[in-house]
């Protein structure tokens, strides 16, 4: 995976997280659209973590080849 693509995907994940935070109604966070927004926040954070793990594994793989 290209480094630029990785950065773009991480930025998109952060943008989705910020958008979903704005959708959450903090008075009733587990009702209606708020629960969907919370699920979206969790999913985008998981995607960001997976992308960071992937980037780290690629760096380790390159060090092992040297």
C-alpha cells in the first residue's frame, strides 16, 4: 500500500470520527441516531488502528529485509 494512500485513509477515518461526534446527542447517547453515530465512531477508530498496525508491520518487514 502506498504511503500517500495510507495517510489519506487515516485522514478519512479521522474525518468520519469528527463528523460522527457532531451527530451524537450527549443527553441521550444510546437512542435514535446517536447510537448509530457511536457505532460509526467505534468503527472508524478501529479502521485507523488497523491502518497504523499495517504501517508498523510494513516498517518491520523492511527492516527484516535489510
